[in-house]
C-alpha cells in the first residue's frame, strides 16, 4: 500500500512539473514573439518578371512582413502583390525554415482599351504607368463593355481577312454604334444592329469593286439597308 502511495505521489509530482513547464513555456512565448524565434529571413520572387520590377513588388510588401515565419498573413500578401497592374496572379508559399516564395504570373495584353489602359484575353482591363509600344488593336467602349467589344473585334477582324484590309481597332460609341478601324487610316461604319451581317455583305461585294484594288479606303458606310457608300482617301 505504501508503494502505491509513493507511486501516486511521484505521478502527481511529475504532472505538476509538466503543467509548470507548459505554463512557463507559454509565458516565454508571449514575451518573446514568434518573429524572434522563427524570423523571416528572405523573400524570393519566381515566375514571369518581364515587365514587372522587383522594386515594385517589394514596395507592395511594405508593412506586411511582420510576425515572423509563422505570423505573416499569406493571403494579405497575395492580394497586395495582385494589386500591381502588371501582375495577373500570384501565389505565396512559406519555405521552411525562414523564407517566403512569391510566384508571379504577368499580365499578357491583347489590346489597348480606351487609349490609356490595356486588356488581357479575359477582357480584364488594367492600367500600367506606361503603355508598351506593342502592335495591339485599339478598342474602346462605354463602361462595362470591354468583354463585348473584344469578342466583337475578334469576330469582325476574322470576317475581314479575305480582303486586303487589316482591322486595327473597334469602337462602340455611346449610341451603341460600331466603327471598325483599318491599318491605313480607313474606317468601316457598321451601325448599331447586325454588324456581322453587314460586314459579310461588304466582303462579298468587294471583288466586284473595280477601283478597290488601286485606291485606299477612307470610309465604308455599311448602315444602308440594301447597300453601302464608299469614300476613298484620294477624295478627301
């Protein structure tokens, strides 16, 4: 019986010491923040950095790296990086024991939008500080029309391919009328309704225009119900 009592006392003593150790460790951790015992030593950027400057990426992280390796807010860092105009998507990963890896996918513009911004293939508009000198079509339209204008441009420029005319832009004005811009400064006015059908009619008639092979088009007005009107650049 005495032996059992002694074992019980030893067990209780051990449990008490364990509780005291846990409490002491908890107090120490509260007084010694995680950034001191698991500091964040480095941040590495991977992925596409063609037009992205690392200085801009690091500036976006200012004030967001506190808390050490475990305390940093990964989601907040991702959102901060994705606010940069040339960043399409970003992923943020902790790399044990003291590093952060940020993988960036750069925006790939397919068109200029409104003269001051760019558009990607998902019709998402972004505005870098400077527009690159890329051979991109110029698209424009009312707020909220970016996806519609991009889709319509792709259809209309495809329909125009059989002709010696190259589409370089498309505008949807406030009256919802379409105007297709051409490489040599010409324009094709398509009106508000059935722009594809009107352009098909124009493409079908083009080979029968005897002067079309020798002159540069200034304006093709396709808004007539049964025909179209042409003006040539040498008539201006």
